[in-house]
């Protein structure tokens, strides 16, 4: 029995599972929203993501930062999101089916020149 347990632990250890919160270099989507791309130049803070489902729909809040401009973020998401079914309804606001996606951009005081993007996905009211 002890030998079986040791072999099982070895198999789990060798399976290559990443620790919780780790991301592979090939992933380019935000946590919690499997079809919301992360713009090149932004790095997600996966430890601050909030994801939950309710009777009225899903709620996701995610944060990313990088040395990009607000205009570049706007240009990227304005060009990319319609290909994924999103319709731009305002400055940094998009809708798809029964969901609303808002991007809020602010200057990150802790990192000189970096901006922070807050992604908020919620049910349409």
C-alpha cells in the first residue's frame, strides 16, 4: 500500500501541473473570461481577479497593467472584441448578448509610466 501511495505521488509530481495562480507563456486570455484576449504589453494580476456566477449572470473583475497607452488599449479592444461578438456601446464599454464589459484605465502610481486596466464583466441590467 505504501509503495502504491509513493508511486501515485510521483505520478502527480511529474504530471506538470502548475501551482494555483500560475499561467503559461502561451495563454493570452484573461482569467475567468476564456474568450477575452489580453493585449500584448499588458500583464494580468491573476491574484486580484474576482469571478462568480449568480442567478442573473456572471461577474468578473480582472486587472492588468503595462507600459502601453490608453489609446492603444482602446484601439486593440475596439478592433478585437467585435470579432468575438462584442458591440461597442460607449468609450471602453462593450455589450454581447446579456453581458456588459467595461474597461477602466488609470495611471499606476506605483509603476512609473504604467497604466492599469480594470476589466469588469457583468450582466446587462
